[in-house]
C-alpha cells in the first residue's frame, strides 16, 4: 500500500511540477505528516525531491527528472491499454497519437508487464456502436475537437429539423454515447448539447473564451442524460407472452424493460405470463408489437390494440393483392 502511494506521489509531482504538502495530502487522502514521511522516504531512495518554503513554495522534483512507470501494476497496465479506442481516436484525428503513446508506455513498462498488456489488446475489443447502425458521418469532428482543446469560439451551421441555423458557440467538451458524438457548448449563457453529425459547416474562430468556473463535463452529461430520460414520453402496456415468445419481447422493447416488468399473477395453463411494461416512445409501439405477434399479445391499452389491428389489416390488404 505504501509503495503504491509513493509511486502515486512521484507521478503527481512529475505531472504537475510541484504541490504543497496540503495539496498532496488532499489528493492521496492522507495526513500532512504522512506526506512529509513519504518525501523523506523518496529522498532516501535517491529520488531528487526537495521542498521550498514561502507562498510560491511546495514539494518538487529536480527540473528534468523523469521516472519510468515501474510502479504500474498488472491491472493498471491492462486498464491503460483497454482505454485506447482506435475507432473514436481515429475520428478525432488522434489514431496515430494513440498508437505512438501505447508504444511509449510499452517501452516504459517493466518487462514482466509487457506481455500481459499486449495480450489484452489481442483478446478484447470494444465496439461502441449499435447493431445495424452504421457510424454517423462526422466530417467536422476534428474542427470541433480542436476548438474544444484550444478554448476557441466555434461558428457552426446546424441542422435543426428541416432548417439550418447558424450559431456561435463556446465549445466545452465532446461526448461519445453509443457510437454517437455530441458537442457540449455554451450559447447565449446556456449550456446545450449538439449532435455533431448535424453540423453542416464548422469554423474555429480566432477569439477564445473563459470556461465556466467549476464546469464538470461528466457531471453535466450525467445530469442532462437523467433529465432527458425523465422527459421521454412513455406508455404502460399490459402484454401476454408465450414462453417461446420472450425473445421476441426482448427484441421489441429491450432487455431492461422486460427485466423491470411487473408480473401480473402466475402463468396460465399454457405457461403464458401477463406483464405490465413501460415502453418509451409510444409512437413506435404499434410497429414493435405487431412485429412480435402472435407470441406477444397486447391486452391494454385498448387504443394501442385498435391501432395494431388497423396496421395489421392494412398489411394483410397490401399483401393480399395479386
């Protein structure tokens, strides 16, 4: 435990150039006294570490000193290589940089960790997209990401419905969600989300901006996602499912919806279960449940049954023609 803490202390100082004892204690959740003991231990081990007094002082490494990543554990090495996603990195224009970074990390690793890290790349692959959905074209993603990195204002032409509107944004971050890229940006003093594939033109301006104090991209995305899911239209549907039709129900509404379904009594003599499920996007319910029939029968609401009957009748009429 202490060896890991010493390595973390060393890497923090190497990355940030210098920190006070209080800052180091806060980062690693230890006491200031423990920080001073660790500094003494690192110094005794030959690490060129020193302290400076005064308002601009702190604990520092001698200028130019760099350590190899000899304190990395096997699990940390695996996690690092798993985080290198070639698809998203390439879309951001960073594919070559990711490959070069992995080579450098491999060279810095202790020899005993190199095979384990490379085995992970050989045996695990993350595909963030959904089935049967090709990646959305995002020709302006590189321009957007450069504006985010440089805190430069961004002028875009954005498709909203049938119209294309022009906006000047202060880009705060980029999010990849289920294979779809989103831009989080401030416009008119409000933070909003934009789908990058809907950007028709993008130009990074010369002017820069100050990021909102304390803005946390991950926290904003979590809160906005929760609000979006809360506002999505829903409808409660009671269905009767044949034992052999449960997979059809999974395909129609998703595994999570079925797992969260309310069981209304025991199965009948044929083994059919009656479930109350909550379906998002009611306008899509007709097509989904028609496709799941006859193994999945909608019992309620009556309006949905009527709409399904209308759709099924129209389909029968269309396919009954010579």
